[in-house]
């Protein structure tokens, strides 16, 4: 995986390269879909190391780079993501292309978003060399994923990615917010992050990522990934997280930003009761208590016990409401 070190929410235009801005499938291209036999196009350990050596790439911790070297793991990700032949998939942090190639075999269209200059320049050539018949179904956006607001090709229907550990949550939330057409997501992240994203209310690890992910989707853990499928092997285990977008966000008169402000305040001091934790947000402890009571939430409750719907109800009675 490669990373997006600037995890701010600045918007900017991506710079697509390596593909037309809209899909124009070649008549000679075979129909998209998984190959019947294990594909020789996928990268194995030797392929990954050879590519890296040829490019002079040394994985860096700064960008959270740990490249997948196991083709079976990549196939498992595709199966678990339930990638369909008509899907338009966006991938963040494609790195050397291990997952990209498998996605191109399974989906109609793939857009990869890569920040690293060397990796972004090399990926179209890797696709052309290993899957020449799928080149016209691929686009590259050379950009920080947190700045991407538009993508070439059809609107994405799925997000499948091996996300950089250091920015996994902000990137995931940015993509879900920016591209509402994404119906299904499967991301590989640090196991601890996977647990947090999928945690239910009342769990010890339930927190800001859990609530914000639940705003967009039904979230569940979808499997564990060992360390030996990466090069270099990370010091932590990884996990798969599945997110299926909700038909609609929780019904509320509050905006998403207003709801998320309550969530951030509640967990900034998670050991405190909501009456105390939300005092700064509401203007005073008394105002926080009034908002909580109006929302039907106990002022003595703590953030980790609330559902996203309850946070939305509190936001409806916030400052200025």
C-alpha cells in the first residue's frame, strides 16, 4: 500500500493519467470477470521485489507502504468484496499494482488513486505489460486521496483498497462522503483500526471512527490478514472491513457536520459523562444537559453507549437550534 501523508480535507482537482477520462472498452477485450484459472497476470513475491528494484523503490514507513506479495490474499479480497463484472471500482494506494491487476480482471472499470510519484508513473506500464487487454478499462489519478473530489470514468460503485495504516480512517471517510455512488467498500487496515470501525455501541473500542462509519454504512469485520503476505512485513496484524452503504443516513434535521461535531466532542473526553463532555460544544454544562434531555439521552451517559441515531438527535438540539 502507499499512503496519503496529508490527511487534511483540502479539495483539489486530481490529475488523471495513463487512461482516457471516460471508459471506452475495446471491442477485442474479453468480457470482464474473474478468470477461470489462476491468473499469470497477478504479482507474486519475486514480481513485487523485481518491480521495486527496477523502480528503485524502498517501502517507507512515512507513507505506510507495505506491498502485498501474495496472490491468494488478493484473490480473497476480490471474493470478499464481491466485486461484480459491472462494477466501477476505485482503489486508493495501489502501490505496485498487486490488487489493481486482480480488480481489473474482475470489474468493468478500475480507477487507482496514488500519491507517490514513482509508483504513479509506473502503474500504467505494469497494467499494460501484464493485462494489455484491460488497459482501456483503467485510469490512474496521481493525487493525494484526501484532495480527490472527482474521478474519471463512470461513478464508482465500489471502493476496494489496502489502505495506508497512518491515514486509513480519514481517507475512508473522505471517499464515502465525496462519492455517494459507492455502494460497497472493502478495505484492509490495521487490525486495531478494523476493530474500531466495526465496533458496536458499548464496546471498549467504540469511538469516533465507529460512529462516523455507521453514519454512512452497515459495518462489519470481514476477516483477518496475517503479516507474511506483505513486503516488508508490518509489526501489526491487518483486518478486512466491509461497509455496505445505508439506503439513507439517519433521519435528522441536523447536518452531517453538526452530528460529527457532537461525536468529536463526546469522545474527546470519553471518560466524562455527556453532560460534562458536551459542555464546550453546547456552551455550558447546563445547555448540554438541556440538549441531552430534549434528545431523550441521559446526561449521565457516556459517548461509547450511544448509537449514531442518538448522536443525531442530540445535534438537533444543539447551539442555535
